[in-house]
C-alpha cells in the first residue's frame, strides 16, 4: 500500500443533465477502479449503475432474522414451563395458538429490526467509499466522487471531470476526518437494563396492619382469657410408654444437657461458668427422689436451677421427670 | 442456588437486599462503552432512587447486627453448645421460632459472675423489669406464610437456612430469604411448589 | 441518464418550502406549546394523584373493571393505524399521491402508539409493578403468562412501536442529512447523528430502498396483527358483547377509519399553518375522502353483521346489551356515534365537491374521531355493565380524574406533534422530489 | 403435570367443594359478616357502597318475583365458584390468578399488578378490586387476621374458600399423623351459617357430606352452560 498522504480524493459537482455513464467509462479507461468511483444524488437514480453489490443480501438476512425471531417467541412463550416449573393445578401453560401468536410478533420484530440494523451498517460502510459529502447535490445536482487516487492520476481525472461539464471540482486529502453519527445502541441497551434495576424495590404489603408474631404487644389480652392453642396435657398413665422415647432424650438434650451434661453428671459446658456446680443426676441424693419430686423441681426450680414452668408444658416436664428418674445410678466413687 | 446458577449468572445484590441475576457475558469495553457505563451508572442511580421512594424500607431487612446487648451466638451456641431450641423454644411447635424471654436469660445469668458490661445491662433490664428490644434480623414479608414447625418436622436443620451461627459472632442473614431461594429448596426436596403453600 | 431539467431545477424551491416549517416558531407557536404543556401537566398531576390514592379515583366499579383508559388505549392504537395504512398500504400499491402525506401520517403513528402505551400504565392497579410483564431472569423464578391476551398485546405493541419507529425513520435519513447540511444551531449535531453519515451515494440509496421495500409489507402485516390482538383482548373473554369472532377485523377497520380521519385533520392543519398548498393539494383530500368512504362502508357492514346476528339470535345475555344500546342507558351516545362515524361521512364524502373542500374534510375527520372515541367506549362499557347475573347490572361515566388524564394525554399527543413538526421535515423531501421527477416524466 | 406429583399425606389430592342449599338460605348475611371478619376485607363505607364498590367475597343476591302485593324475595349467596375451568385464570398476564392442585382458583396478591382482566372475565362478578388502600379506625385494626394478607390498593381479590383454614386443617392433621377428616375444615361463611345452608368439604372423598349432597337431584351449577365447572353446587328451592 502507498502511504495515505500521497493519495487524494476528488469530488466534482455536475448539473443533472451531465452524462455520468460516459464519464464513468472514461474514468475506468484511465485506470480508475470501479470501487473508487461513487455517484451522489439527491434522489435514488433509476438508471442501472455499474457499482457492484449483491442484490439479494437483505432478503436472506431478513428471513434468517425472522426464523431467529420465531425461536425467540418459542423460548418466551414456552419459557416458563421450561425454566421454572410452575404449579398450575394440572392446567397446561403452553398452548399452540399462543405460541403461534407470540412467535409471529417476535418474528416480525426480529425481521424488521435486523433488516434495519443491516441497512444502517451498509449505509455506514458505503460512507467510507465516498471522498466526502457534497451538500449541494440536494439542490438538484449530481456529484461524482473518485477516491484514493494517486497523485499521477489526479490531473487525468480532473480533466475527464471538466470535460463532462463539472461545475466545481474539490480535492480532498485522503485521510478523512471522522464523520458524525456514532451509533449509541448500547447506551439504549444499558438504559433498558437500568429499568430492570428497579425490580423488587417496591415493598407493597410487606408490613401488615394485622398483629404479626414477634411484634411488640399492642394490646394486652383480656384478663382471664386463655390462649387459643394452649398446649395439651397428657395423663400420667400414658407416660410409661413414652418414658424412654426419643422425645424424652430430645427434651433432655435441649433443656438439661447444657448444665447437667450429657450423662447427667453435672458437667455440662455451661457448668464452669456458674457460681455453683449443677447437681449430679446420678448421685444417690437425686436417685432417691420420686418422679413427682423431680417434676416439682423442674417446675419450681431449686437453688440455682431456674423454674421451667413457663418454658415446658406439663407433659413435657412429666416426660423429663420420668427420664431423669430412670437414669442409671452413678457408678464412679466421687460424689457431689 | 448461587452454586447451581453461578456459572451462568452474575449475582447483583441491590440496595434493598434483593438479588438480581444477570447473564454473565463481558465484552471488551471501548471508550464509548465507558461513556455508556457512566450513563448506566447515572440512570441506575436515578432508577434506584425512584424505587427507594416506593420502598418504605423495612429496617430489619438490611439492618446490621447491632443489638442493644452484645450477644454472641458464637459463644452461646458454639462454646456452651446450647441447642438452638433452648432459647428459640417455639420453633418446633409454632410458626415462629421466638426470642427467649428475659426470664430464660436470667435462668443462667443470675447464677454467674456478672462482670461483663453486657451482662450488667441484662441484669439491669431484669431489675427494672424492662424487656430487651432485640433487633430483628431474619424476617419474611408479612404476605408470606412460613412455619418453623413444619420445616423442623420435616427434618430441616436450623443451620440450613440460618447458617452455622455457632461460628459467627454476629448473625447476618445466611440466606437471601427470597422467593427463588425458597423455591429452589422446595424443588430439590420435592416439597409443594403451589403458590398458596407460602402466600397468604 | 434521463433527467427532465424542470424537475431537477425545482429542488432548491422544494428544499426551501419544506425546510421552512423547521424554523423557530413565532409567538403563537410558543403560546400553543405553553397551553398544551399546561394541560399535559394537569393530566400528569391527575395521574400522580391516582397513583398516590388509588384507582378508585376513576369511576370504575364492579362489574365495570375496564373503561375509559382501555377505550383510550384502543382508540390511540387505532389512530396509529393512520401512518401504517397510508404509508404502508399506499407504498405497497405504489400510489404516487401518497408522497406528501406519508410523513404526516407516520408521525401520528409513533405519537399515538406512545400515548396508547401510556394508557396501559394509567390503567394498571400497581403501575410501579409493570415489570412483572417482562420475562427476564429474576429471583422470583416466574415469568409472565403468555396465555393471557394481554401478553399477546404487550408483545404486539412492542413490535408495532419498534417497527413503526423504524419505518418512520428510514425515509427520514436523507432528509436528516439535508437538514444537517442546511440547518445550523443546536439541532445540527442531532441531525448529524441521526443521518448516519448519509451522503447520497448509490450504494446508500440502494440499501435504503431495499430496506424500505422489505419492511413495508412486514409493517402492514404487523399493523393488521396488532389491532387484531387488541381486539382479541376482548374477543377472548367470556363477556357477552365481546365474545364475537368479527371483533378482530372490526377493530382493524375501525382503527383505519379513525386513522384516516386523523390524517384528514393533520393534512388540513399542516397545510394551512405552513402554507403547503402546492404540496398538499386538493387531489389529496379527494383521494383521502374516497378511502374514507370505503372504510365507512366496510365498518358499517361489519357493525351491521354483528348487531344483526345478536338481534336475530335473541340470546338474553346479548339482547340486554343491544337493548341498552338501542333504546336504553347508552342510546344517546350510541346514536351520536352512528351519526358521527357512519351517517355524516357517507352523506358528505360521497359528494365530489365536498372532498375538494379541505375544511369540510377536516370537520368530517374530527367527527369520525369523536365518534370512534365514543364507539370504543361503547364497545367496552355496555357489555361489562350487563353481566349474566342481572343482580350486578350497572352504569358508568368517567370521573374528573379520568377525564383530566384523557385530556392531558390528548394534549400530550398534540404537543408532541407540534414539537415534532419543528424537528422533522413534515413532508418527505426526497420522496417529494422523486415524485416531481416521476410526475414530469410520465406526463 | 407437576400437580400430580404433589406430596400429600394421602395418595388422593383434595378437591374442595361447597354445597349451597337455597331452600335453607334466609338471606341473613351472617356469612357476609363472617367473611369480612375472617378475611380482612376492607370496609368501604356508605359512599363507596353507593358507588357499587363495597367489597364482598360472598354476597346475597336478592331477586324479587311477582307483582305487589304478591311479592317474593329469593336469595342466592354468590361467592367465587372456584371453577375447575375458570375463565379468570388464563387471562392473568402474571400468573397471579392460577389453579391450585386442590382445585382452588387462587389469587396471589403480591403478584397481582391490577390489570383487572380476571374481573371482567368472571361471569359471576365474584372478583373484587381494591380501589383504595384499606383503612380501619382504631382499634378495629386489632381484629385483623394475621393469617390473611391485608390487600393494598390496586390489586384483585376474591374468595379463597378460607385457604388459611384449609392450610391449618391440613397441618393439624399432619401433626397428628392422620388424614384430613370431613368437617375438620370449615370456611368462615360455612361456620357462621345459622341454617347450615352452606356445606364445605372434600369432593374427592365419596363419604363426605359435600360429595353426598352434591349428588342431590335438586343440584345445579350457576351459569352451567358456560362450561366453567364450578366447585359450588346449588340446591334448588323446594317450592320450585
């Protein structure tokens, strides 16, 4: 390639009667390639011009875009069913006519938009083939642009143009200034994304006027009223079966283990922090107690041990008492 | 959910604590790309401002774990190995897990050497018979029906949703507590995905 | 190359004439803009008030859950058919007389689609949650339900708005380039950006013309589908007066009817204001008038078929609606509507001399549009007001909030048009030049 | 469909149904009041009621028959018919209105954006819209049911067959490790009806009272010709 500054472009303005075909032919005879020449006009010229471009290009693209559009329509109208399993009580959520309608619209959308974008790209690419714009064509003139001419050829081209009846010939340096019209499609795209950023910020109905659990009390319940779902009390007779059940172990683990330890020896993880040591449930002193007495201790508390009256229901305390009663006696020599 | 989708999406957590999933796809940014990024930033801020106008801002959703008394789950649940249900006693029998009563705290704390400032405050509350106003950190919107009892009855562990609090000094939200998060678990475990299971 | 010198020499004059409207407006123009802006802000205020307090500010009540806003939506989508019909169908049929009026009509299309979309938002109970209608990956793991005709509608309107914007823009590119070269000031960089570096080279002309040729039939198909789908919003429901198969073609023809009426108004006003008598000629009003007669007859035929079927069938649920229209609660608007959209146009437009009277054409356009607005309300309200369980029968008239919002939107449409006229050459300059040339050649 | 894979303690899913015996209905409107109390239905006030905007999930339609003085008032309680093929469901663009596996037409309030298409498409006019934000003069807000969302303005609502009670009933049964028994679950309107004109139950349980009664020769469905297959069976008055 020859360096830019050695090459120029020429732009000639012609009256509309000028015979452009002849000039073009003469230019080509003078060694100018076809793609160096462009003809500018204020309206599309009906005459066939020799500038080569495939006539079929947009139809294929439009059809392809339409097919992609159908795919997009299918994806969206059947997407919920595919991406997110929804419970709809056995009702189908994809229906053929619906998919058809949506796909029709997305097909059209894609076809139109892609054709449009293709056209923009083509218009902008064609811009580079012309030396410069010639504003005066809009007053009913034609312009012939010959770009990328070597200095040696400039005089020849000028001569041909003058002979063809050029009103004005301009010479333009080949390194062209950047033209206006930066597409800002991605700005638009990003703005659309911003709209999505609003999603989920509204907090309708998140805080209800009705009294919710764990809310500070608003009114005290009337004196003498009973909670609707007070915990049930089971009779002593049924306890035997429950005695060693998993339930008792679970209750012991949650409520007693922290102080009394897993084996009941009073060596739970909390024990070292307490002023006194918790009782050893396997010690003879405890073993001597009846389940009723243990129940009373759980209910009322004893010494350091807090009362579990409000924390455990009567049957839970009963289960626990039976569980403690059934523990095996302490077998090691030291005693508390 | 983050793990299952992580490869395909970027996760962006908005100001209101909501999570957005975006397709992950970075392109080379040119100069005008940065310009539009600037516009994006501006417009995004504007959009968020509008959004925030409508969000009345539930204090608990984005609140820091700044309790009136410096309570440590790490110590109580970790070192002392207290079961979650010892304090949050109603979790296995009611929709709400519950916050322990002052009386339950005192059950242990009145038998301890009250040296720390926090424990002093706690005792002061007890002496004045004034409840501690703990800051609520884990909360679902009121239009959601959620019950701890059913979830525990079906064998879920507290840590599944609340994280391993025995290793945390504070108790931040371990999960987003958002619909998609709930749904993904319901899907995995074959639980009901009917809207009315959770919406009331 | 065959260039009739007369046509080519016309071009500077055409440039001068058609760029003249873009020059800054006078005091009257500013006054008009201020007045319109005031009405628009009144409408906006009413909308904010409605959002803050609730949809209860309308006069809706069960069983009438849709009315003025949806009727306006349908009406404005209808008006938008002016542009696509005039420009699309006439371009397809290569009707030469379309040239000076396509742009006027296409601008109406865009603006009325925008206004129609606004009405969707006025209508929503929680308009700030509109994004629930967009399928995008979200934390709720749920997408919209495409089974709903409203989703078809949303998709169709999106397609239509995009396609018609593109369709307006395509022939504007050479005109923007002209404006870029001839008009200075703050508008120049905008024109420059919008003209996409247009130079008028043959490759560019070819690209443009091919794109127009491809998109024209597509947009005609979109136009027919979009108003059919708006009709399906009603046709798909169980409501007695709505559930009819003629509703889609009826809506399309009705839309074109009001669209043509609007074009008549626009032609008259643009022509008068900017002294474009030599471009928008009596011939155009005549041709438009003939089109309007055809549309009136088609619409009347559909209307008659529909009502005749109802009347002969004597199904009680349907008869209740027919009675309320013909002699009951809604008789006055019904007969006004029939006069305005059928009787008056047929009486006047069939007289050739009338069609050459621009003012008269404008008045008839106005009649048709008022009538079609009433017609849209009558499609919506009487069927809703007469549900099958007669215990719930009801009545409706818009509230002041609804009326203010409707007036504000109308003012917004006019305002946008008035502003657009100052920015967009209102007659397609290059197409007009082309027409001049072709005209000279064929004569 | 995933509906069939729903895990319920029983193999067979429920199909909640109601029978309304028109012969027993006296038009006392106890059901209307009970429904308001149970479901946090907003109080519209005289002005709005006059505008036709009073929200009722169940209403007593009153039809007069005959000429004065030979006039008869006939009452018909109308609530959401919980149609098996509901016209309101497919028209919702956001799935706020959908069909549950137990045959309810559900309305998810916080999904609703208020396009009101469902309201138009319900031939029974059973769907109601919140025209304004609800308001209760203190201390009336204290009686609000915490198990039911208080609906804000701009969204549709309708009878749910007291879904919160259904949920509670099912949970209690699960807690006790037994199937739901007939009579465990009663919506507020059924519970409050002094003449037991309303009966509720699981239509899939052939032994239930509702399944028995709906087979009655007096039974009919409201606007049956529309093919909506309502879950509510009306029993004709005996004097007809």
